[in-house]
C-alpha cells in the first residue's frame, strides 16, 4: 500500500516510515502540509497519516486542501499528541478520518491500515500524478 506520512517531527516520521517499510508498504514522507501538497502533485497515496500541529501548513489545513481543492477522497489517519485530536478533525467536518494518539501504538496503526481496502475510490484532479 502506498502511504503518505506527514509529520514535522523527524523522529516520529522516520519511525513510522521505517516500521511501515518493514511491513512492505511504500512510504512517501513529507515534513509538513506544504511539503505534502507538493508530493501529491507527483504521487497519489492510498492512505495519508498526518499530524495536526505543524509549521507552514497544519495537518487540518492540509486535509482541507486535500478534500476541497485537490479532490482526493483518500482515507486519513490523524496522529496527534493532543487528547482531543480526533474530536477536532470531526468537529471541522472532515470525513473519512481516523484518529490515533501519540505515542503511536504500531499494532493499532497496522490494524487500521489492514482494514482499509487495498484500492480505494478517489477523484484525481491531477492526471499527471503517478498512481
């Protein structure tokens, strides 16, 4: 499965990248929401794992751009040290969102990923992006 991991914390991002790679997933890494938007122009992931609080473009702003402007209906797992991170995402009306608190329990993360279909339906407004 192709997964976009978006987190400004290098150690968190690299640990997620490493663990997902060990499980056979193809990982695309982004250091913040702006970097993630740029990566989406080149590759379309099947799932996004995204932190909420990041510099430049926050996770919430990135997800809103993902949904409204780019037109991808990609499942998103929000990761956050905020106790109410899932409530924040839901309160903003963001759909197709799951939540996982930090520190990340990789067994739970892998279980969530295994429950997503291998291929999902999305609208791709960028015909040049690699699938």
